[in-house]
C-alpha cells in the first residue's frame, strides 16, 4: 500500500503521488520539497499526522490537504515505505 501511494497516489481520494514532489528515491527537490528517504517510520508517521490534524503549518499549505485526505492506515504504510527508500 505504501509503495502504491508513494509512486501513484490515490486518485479516488485525491492524494497525489508522493514521488511527484519528493522524487522516486525520496531525495526531495530542495529547497521546497525535503528529503523523505531513510527517515524513521515513526517520525514520518508523526509528521504526517501533524499535517493531517493541521497542527504543523510549515508546508505552504501543500502537505496539510494531502495528509488530511489520507487514512491513518495509508499514512502508516507510506511512512514504512519511505523508511526503506535510499
């Protein structure tokens, strides 16, 4: 599930592919889109949940609406997948 969302998004819920901004290997596109590969899954999950509940605001309103449309299961799966990217 994590790979599917990272690489292709979820058209049904309007979640864009993570790699469209963070790159196929998760190295990001600095300075606007940060590196996400190799982060601890728990850290990534926590950050995505903070975006989802609008507690984190340093995203120029990019990640907040995306994370809001993701289920907690999708967030966990994407976080696990990104932890293994190199």
